[in-house]
C-alpha cells in the first residue's frame, strides 16, 4: 500500500489527540498497528470477496459536517429516541432524545470516558486494518446504557447520513450496554448521496444476563459509497441478540458480525437480505462463537444478485469443547439473475463439542421456472410474478422482526428494488 | 371456443404431439383419456403456453384469437384456466395474496378496476367453503404442507375465483379419495354453463361418473385416435386402450 496513504491517516490520528477523553493511547496503538498491517490483503480469506482497491488507492479525508443540511428520513414507527449523525458527527439539533434519557444513560462518545478513562480499554481494537483505522480515527458515536430491568419498548434509531463528503470518511463507534434483564431495540440506518465516500462504523454491545438486544440495520448508502461496518456482541447467560440487516446501497458494502455466546442459554439470531444491483458488491461475514453449553444460534440469509452484481455470505460458527447441547443452524440462499451475477457462500462450522445439533444449508440458483409459470398461468404477468417470488424469497429472512411497520417497510424496499428492474428484459437462463 | 388444428409439439427436442386436432364449443365438456406418456399433459401445457413446449406446426384458436400469439397470462385474461397435475408449492406467497394478485391482474388486462378488498374476501371465502376448503388455509402459503387432495382442491378454488371460459383440468382427480373427488366434481359441474367449456384430462374413468362428458377422445402416442360419446370411456375401462384404438 502507498506510503502516502499511511502517512495521511497517521496525520489524521495525530490531529485527534484529545478529542475523545481516554482514547489517546488506544488511538496511538491502533494507528501503529494499522501502519504495520495495512488493509487486508486481497488474498486474505475473510476479505476475498471484497474489493479494497479504493481504500488502498488513496486516503479518505475526515468529512466535514458543519453547514450540512441533509434531509432526515421519517421514522418507520414510534421511536424511543432518534440520534442523527451527519458525516460521522453527532448532530444534537437534528436528534430527538424523546423519553429515553429518563430511562437510560445516553452520551456521545466524545464525553463518555471523561469520568472513567480506564473504561476506554473496553473498546474493541479491530482485528484488521479497517477496524484498526476505526479505532484510530473514531471521534464520535453513541453510548447507550440501559440499566438492569429496564425495558425500552420502542426502538432507538441511530441514523448515519453522508452528504457532500466526496473522498471523505466517517468513522463512528457506538457502544450499547444492556444490564441484567434489560431490553432494547436499536435500528441503525445508513443513507448518503452519490459521492464517493467511506462509512467505516463499529458497534459493540454487551448483553448481560437475561437481557435482550434487537438490532436492525438498513443500509441504503449512495451508489458510489464504500460501507464497512462491524458489530461485536457479547451475550451473557440467558441473554438474547437478534439482528436483521438489509443491504441495498453502496458500491461495496460489507457487514461483519462477531457474536460471543459467553454463558449458558444465550441465544443469537442473525438474519439478513442483500440485494445487489449491477456493479454492486455486498458482503456479509458472521462469526458466532458458542463458548458455553445450551446456547443457540440461527442464521437466515437471502441474497439476490442482478446482472454483474455480487453477493457473498461467510458464516462461521464455532462450538467450544465444553459447549455441549448447543444448537446452531444456518440457512443461506442466493438468487442470481443471469450468468454474470455472482453469489458466493462459505458456511464454516468448527465443532469441538460432541453433543450438539448443527446444520447448515447453502444454495445458489435462479428463480424456480415452475413457480413462475404457476403464477403466470393464473394471469399474473411475468414481471409481477418474479417480484412476488423475490419478495417471498427475501421474506424468510425478515420474519423475525417483531415490529410490523418496520418489517413492512423493509419488505416494501425489497418490492421496490424488483419493481425498479421491471423494464429490464427477463434473462433466458438456458 | 377452442380450435386445435394439426398441432405438432416438441419437448426437449423430441416430438410428443404428432398432429392433434380438437374442437370444443361453449357449453361442452370433453374428456381426453390416455395412458401415461400419450401426450395428454403436453397438450394441456401447450394450451397454457408453457415455455419448454415448442409448437413446430399447427394452430390453436381460442375465443376467435390466435392463442399461440398470447403469453400465458394473456391466455388467462382471454378466459383460460389450467388445473395442474402436480401443483407447485410456493413458500412465502400466501393463497390469499396469490389469488388477489391473479384476479386483479386479469381484471387489469380486461380494463377493469381492482376488486375491492371486502368484495374479494367475500368471493374467496364463498368459493373455499363451496369446495370444502377450510378458509383458514387461505392464509397459508400456496400448497405448502398441503396434501395431494388439498392441492387439487386448491386448484378448484382458484378456478372458481377466476371463473374461466375454458377450464383445462390435467389429472385433477388423481390422488383424491372419494369424498374429495365428489367435491371436486361438484366444483367442476358448477363451472359448466352455456358459455363455458371444460376439457378433462384423465386416465381413470372414475371422475367421469360424476362429471359426465359430452365427448371423449382417446389419445395414444401423441395423436387422438378415436372420439366418441361418454360410452367410449366405459368401453376403455372394460377393454383397455389397445383394444379400443
């Protein structure tokens, strides 16, 4: 990688000294690590499907946020609070604390470690260059701590908007903590304009005993954006983490979820839909670690790739030696519309315990011709028939969303994606 | 209503229909009988316009129009309904959603407005009950977890909702117990009016006891070799195909 790129990021990191209390040492180490490691190599297993050339080619400058007046999307449903980030910076004036502040502790990252700088050590470092850079350059994010026993019924929205940020990047870090028996639903949304910007986000969460964290992500970045995000979640005894991610935007969009089921009876479900249009590459990587017995995980992913679109799913599940009576399931299905569309599936199971139930299934194919004919034989035109089938296909991954208007909104986006393609000739896959 | 003239059809490069001619007028019920492999389903699928069925020569006229020029969904708008031998399962698409979209697609092609939700629900429930289907099954995904008989009953409910001019029913009676058979037969008989026609494709005579055809045709090796009245069906039952042909 270009030395100039490293130097540029080193300079940016230097400039951030003092910006977030308690993070200076961490930043310094992270930028040193980044300088040594660089971005993940094209050949590296985890990144083999993601093209990082644009990141290697030049450094992305810090995005400006002052003076930007973007439109804020409407909420899908009643929210407990809405936090808006413009070009990576928390915008208090555009956010709405709602009643959340009465029930929970909410702070921007910049203030969070002021009282306890030692707690900065809890920040996840980032195992690769992308994550290291987030640690080195993150200057803002949301820190939300829900006290034990508190159940926040309405979702909390964190909206990331990128505007007029060509060749710029936003590195955000969110920290979510749920006390024992607490529950919350976080909806992360990512939107942006057509500029070539880079969203580099990380969210880390701790779900204490008996707590439940629901995490919905809607990635609708601009057509030329680069989007790399990671979620690190630790789930305690009897805790639950339920995630659902819908990826629609970005030229290169990538979401990684690392979930550790740390204690008995923990549950994790990670579902998602990725719809890659022409020229888009959408990647998902999950790693669920079952470290303790009686833990359960389930993953349902559905992707669709249009002509010259690409999707990938790498789903790793590890079950430690003492993690008996674990149940881990994975179902990945990909649709490709023609021979130029690409879908990659890499399920990986590493099982060291001997009394477990693990299953995985991965299929790639096109729409069932028999199903299409069944629909057209009842008077439904082929374009509508295909849309119905793609919606049905994706719906399986959205079923676990409990909030109906949210699920409906995500389903509507799947329908709209297909409807936008209605004038394209239906490829003859023979 | 339906005029098939010297139809030749290839499937996967092999000629299956070797010159089929058939005329069905409004108000008539025809039955095509033949052993497996005779080409009966090929005929049904060709009438419906399925992709892999290549018409190499001949013509099909439906309601005065060239049917081969019409896409499958257009044939439905023109008044055709095909009851499948093996109805497909469609996970994720509910029977209700399917039927509503189908009905409104047909109405749209005919220049009509969508049916109101209330009217539609009334219509669908009515037809489901008429055909002995538990209306709760309408909420389920199309044919998913349905027994063979339930799938065939579902075909009949769809037919009743779409109210076609010509119903082509491919082995609709296979896999049905006697009660289901009677219900399906009733559904078909209700469908028979002065302005409609039915083409039953079957190789068992059983259904024809309940749905008495006006004409019976025997199909062997891609051709209609003999036609007659309903007694022909009984003759086939007694003597077998080889003898009758």
